[in-house]
C-alpha cells in the first residue's frame, strides 16, 4: 500500500535550509509536478483512514490545497483553506504559525460554531502550524472530527498528542543532509 508515495519520497532531493534538511516532493512542495496517480493514492488513503462524517475539510495554504481539493471532490464535502493573506472578512481568525524554519500569520475564514471538520495537510515536522490551526478552529467553535497528515517527520505528532490531539499520518520519513533515508507506513496508535 502507498507504493507510489513511498517510492517518490525515497527519490526526493534534499537541500539545507539553515540547519534543516528539507526534502522536495510533489505532495509537500508541488515540485516538479503532482501526478494524478500519486494524488489519487493519497486521497484514497485519507478516505480509508479518516472519520469523514464532517461538514468541512480544512487545510492550510499552499500544499494542503491539492490534497484537500482531491478529497473534497471524492467526498462531496466543502473545502476551507486557511490562507496566508488577510481578507478582513467578518469573523476572520488570525493564526500565528511557527515552524522549524519560519514564522508567519495565517487567516481562517468560513468556519462557524458547531462545524464538524476534518483537517488534512501535507507534512508535519515540529507541529507548530498544525497546533496553531487546531487552536484557531477551537476558537471558532468547530468540532474536530479527525486530523490526517500525509508525511510525518520529527516530533510534531508527539507534541500534538501531548496537547490531547490525535493525529493520523500515512508515512514516516527520515532525512539526512543528502537524501530521504527511510520511508515506512505510519503506526497510528
């Protein structure tokens, strides 16, 4: 299972961003291209893994968008994109994002009190972005039904679990300064 995803991750190039070994992959970066069979494999796996009794799918700009859009089409559930730009709409919630290599602001619109949401994203490493998103959804009054992330790297899942959130992931990766050294299917226990 997930053979396309695992194979493509092992072939992903790696470069340094500060002290961080950053892998470049179609699902996590959109580079060089996102092939339909890979995106379909990822979306189909989310359908198998997630509690999709939800009113909305929520993802973060930018690389959560293809995953969320594919899932929305399959499941007929509306997609909400947490954006990097402020729109100033009524009820907009500002989200402070801190990752292993950057800080920025995100903006949440389109969620109302009582919405049941499934969160999907491309990668989790430190958990900083996802934790900020979860807190903002709670402020908005959403009920978090499930959280599914394609690639797990680092200690972010443990961080979120210590905060009381259950995050499901598809694959775990190990990366050194030259390449992705290991890809294994996640144990979601």
